[in-house]
C-alpha cells in the first residue's frame, strides 16, 4: 500500500460537478472552465509522516503503523469570476461536505482514513493559478508488515 494507491482511490471518486485529478495529472494552470477541480497540492502533496511500532492493543499487532497526510487543493472558481467569494459559499460548502463524506469512507486494505481536514474558504494562490477554494488534508494510517 502506498500514498499513490490512496491518491488513485481519491481520483476514482465520483461526485457530480467535480473533476478530480490524480498525482500524475496535476494541472499546470486552472481556468474557470476547469472548476470545480480537486487536485494534489503541487507544493505539499505528501507530508507529516510518522511511523510507530504496533502493539498488542492494535488490530494488527506487531506491525508498524505509518500515518501520513496527503494535501489537496479544491479550486472552486477562478478569482476573476463573480463579485467575490460570497457568491460561491453555498455551492462550495455543499461540495466540500459531499467530498469529505466520500473521502472519509474510502476503504482500502491495510489502510484507514483517520480524518479529513478542510482549510478556510478563501482566495488561493497556487502554482496552478489564483482561485476561490480551500485545501483538504487526508490523514491516512497504513499498516506495514
């Protein structure tokens, strides 16, 4: 199991109106026609990993537990569209709730999703462009034999 496996599972999610890109398809630039769009963060996709030895209280005793974060960017609308972010709050909130609900339920062998964190909605500047959106961090725990 690996972070790439989880990334593939995330990219395979189906949410009406949302395009999800995998690590191998990070956009170089985001245009309004692409939004809403979820993609791995180009500058901070995999981070904050920690490994701990398993113990007898764990479901899989004796294995190493590796916890890591995968960070994604949700580009909801290009910055130059609408009168401001308030035009997009309702739609973005609905989409984020749906997305978080699907992310937390991803079911992979020897890996579990511990939590999904969402940053504040706002103006984001990313290598792919400037847009209204938010960041999402998926914290996964993996069991390594």
